[in-house]
């Protein structure tokens, strides 16, 4: 064998024995350079946007960019989009048009989920009255809420560009109609950390018997480190699946196993520097701490009977009332963002469960008392002043009665309307007892002060101490942010 052949054989054997780990460790160009460049850009962006997270504890509390008035958020989302025209946006002129054919000007160039042909106008289905010193209009479907209305401010002219539920829900919670972007709870938890590292910083609670159409994407972390995604908890059974140790596995044995796993992951991180490895370590450690802290925080049976009577809770069951009480227990223990999703508000009228003159009224009864008591409870405990409580759907409903195939249905319903919907906000630096924006005489489109979702998001972030353009993260060549690439305005009129 000549020298050249020998050298080639030596190189071949060397390459065959080279592991992927050795290759990546030694590589100073190509993939390695790309990784280092990405890490440098990420570090620069993080330094510009927020404080630096502790690698060993990505949940450590961080200061906001400026002194915000809110420290935490409880977001109440009514999945399916409740009709603002039956709850908060009183339109007496619409009542006068009830039963008349819809003007063609309302239909031209508009996309509807179901309406075809020429539908009839539909007046408010329930009586309205003004309440409190603010004189806010509230229908008789929310009698308990009417008593606390001076604590909230309404946005009557929210707008979205999505008229189907899934994309519209994503727009409300991530600022984008596509899966893969961080939810608001993830942005906030990434930006502020959490005040109690024994509990998840971002908790999700579901009621109504179903999860939202796009599922966990509504509380996903997208391109942010996965440790900042929402943790779904349950109001009955084990609060988190697998939170208990398996049979014959003691807490000491679990601790020993985690220590070994931590050492292995730490070695991997030191070799490659992948931040997701640190995320994995942090998630294992948090899960261990959660085994003690979560069952205690989620045990509403510890509350006195008087509290259960106020909220209308039923321990051991899944309910919106239980989740409202859980939200209070979580924020008072330091959880940063609590997201409640309540299914069942899609009021088309195609069936009894989704008709304004049937199922809609049941949903109103389910949420009216607990959401109202939540505001009172937070206020009495001194938590409302720095807790932002938000209520919304994903879009509004039409002033026209829904038809299917151009024919009127027996039950009463309204189609999707992305042009205008109502949200209310309380606490956390909001000016109480006011209404911002005004829709036209039938509640179809904004007449004064339209509020696109990016303005809505910018305002919520401002209350938490963030300038929305500076809360960003590099991804796909852009400094991505909750408010997207469009200009956004903080609604200063709403801020106390």
C-alpha cells in the first residue's frame, strides 16, 4: 500500500469514527458560525427589549421597561364571540329596524360566515338600562355585572380582520392569524418573569366542555423559549396531569432521578449552548416544585363557605365559577398571567345551545355572577389596583339576523362581525367608569375611535410597563412583536 492510499484510508477511518457531537463541537464555520451569529443577535435583542434572564432560572422576576401600573393579568375570553348587541352596545335605532330587510349597502363587499341573500335586521333581544354613576348601558342578562360596572372601562370599537373563529382567536391572543406565534401570556411572562417560581408563570383554565378550535396554539410560546408557554390546569381531578408521583415512587427518589437528568442536560448545554436545554432543565425543576405548590393553590375547598356562595363555585367540577376563584388564588400567590377560556358563545341560532333566545341566556347566567364577584374580591384584597382584568370575545355579531341558505331559521342568532366588538377592562391602571369608541346607529361599524387589535395590545403592554416596539424577539429576519409590523397607538384616554 503506497503512502497516498494509506493517508486516504486513515482519513476515511477518522471520518467514520467522528461523532456528530465532535463535529459540531469542533466546527468553527458553517453551522457553528450561524449558531453563534444567531446567539449574538438574540442576546443583543434581549438586552434591548428586557432584562437578562438567569440561565438557571428563566422564570426570575424582571423589571419592566418603565414603571407599569399593572403587575399581572387575568384574561377572560368568551370563546365563540358573545353578541355585544345583547350585552353592552345598546342600539335603540336597531330596535326600530327589527324585521326589515337589510340595506344592500351593509352587504356589499362584506364576507360572512353563513349569511346569504338579503337577511332581516334584528333588534336587541333583551332590555337595557343605564347603571352606576358612569351610566353604562348593560342588558338585563348581566344583573350582577351591572352592580360593578363603575369598576370597568369599555372599548366598544375593537376591530379584527378575521371572520372565522380560529384565526380570530389567534389574532386576539398572538396578534397573528397563524399558528406559531407567541401568545400574549407568553410575551408577558418572558418579559416580566414570575413572582413565584414554585408555580407556573402562565396558567390556562378551561370551561364549557371543549377546548378552543385552535387548541393549545392560543397559549403557546411560538418562537420564544418553550418554558414560557401556558400550563393548562384543571378545576377538577389532578390540577395538572401527572403532577402526582407514580405508585411506589417517593419524592426523594424523584429528586435523585432529576439530579442525574440535570447533570446530563447541563453537560449537553455546555457542549452546544442550546437555550432549549436550559429550558428543559427549568421545566423539570418547576414540575418538581409544582408537585407541592400547585395542588395547594388549586384546592378551592380551602376557601370558606361564604366565598363559595359568592362565586357560585362547586368544588370538584369544571366550571367558569371555579376558574374565577382559582384565578384569584393564583394571582395572589404570584402567578403572572392567568387565562380563562369559556366555550359556548357562538350564537348563530342553528341549534338551541347557540341561540340568543336559548343557550346564550344560559351562558350569561354562568358567567355573570363569578366574573362580577372576581372584581369585588380582588378589590377587597387590594389586588385590583395592580391586576389587569380583561374580558372579550374574538369578534362581534351582526345587526342582521342570521339565515342559512338564504332562509330564516326558527331560532334567533347573529353571524360573525369582525368590524366591531366590545371588550371591558378593569384594574391595573385603567380609568374606571368610561366607554371608549362608539359604533354606528346599528352597532355594525365604528363611528368614532376605531380600535384595531394592535392598539389594544399596545395599550395592555403599556399598562404592564412595556413599550410595545421594544418588547421584541428576532425570528425569520424580523424583530417580532405582539403588535406586529404595523404602527400601533397606546390608547392614553383609557389610562388613569
